[in-house]
């Protein structure tokens, strides 16, 4: 399996979002991923949110049924 973390297939963007949302990860049709980080967070929280998003990509969490179960396992 190709490791998406070792390619240019991840776009990272910062967006002013509600503080209840730290990050979002979206798998794209072409096999790439988009990570959106909340720009309102501190630099430390942004990095933690980025690492959290990468774990979702590494664990291939997007085909799993329950987002709640995925989050509990992290």
C-alpha cells in the first residue's frame, strides 16, 4: 500500500471555524486528502489537530461505519 504521508497527496488548509471543531479530514475522489485546521487554535493545538488528522488517514478510518467508535479508539 502506498503511504499517503510520504507523498504530496495531502493538502492542509487553515480556516476560521467554530472553536468546537479543531480539524476536519476529507478523502478526495483522486485518492488525496484535505485537512482543514481551525485557525483560531493556538499553534500547539493546531499541531495536535494535524497529528490527529494524520492518524485518521494512517488508520484508513473513512470507510468505517461509526465516527464515534473511531474517535473512542484514538
